[in-house]
C-alpha cells in the first residue's frame, strides 16, 4: 500500500479535482503491477495511480472500452499534476 499522505498524492488529488470536478476515492488497486512495489522498495519513491476509467469500462475484457473524454481529461490531469508539483 502507498501512503497517501505525501506531496505527490496531494498534487494528484488537487489536479484530478480541478479537471474532473470530483472528489478522490482511494481504492486498493494496482497491486498486480510489480513495478509499483519495486519503486517504493528500491527507490523510496511512492507511486501515484491516477485512474481515469469508468466502472463499466470492462478492463481487459473482450468488450473493453475507454470513455474518450476521460482520455483527454486524463492528459490535462497529468499536466496539471506536474504543474502543481513544480510550484506553478
């Protein structure tokens, strides 16, 4: 698990809220992505997982989809995330 009390998590919450106009919901996800644990263990760097998917996207299913407006908002969110971290 990643501690959410760090500047990266706070920047992600702020960026996502500005772009998506929704409050952050923390869920335990991404545990099957091995590099997340490795970054924390070896580099002492917390990983930030910023989800843009919808509950009905059916990830990894034959009828998987991704809501295109969320794709563009995701790009904006990541840009804003780096702006916040950079102090702008």
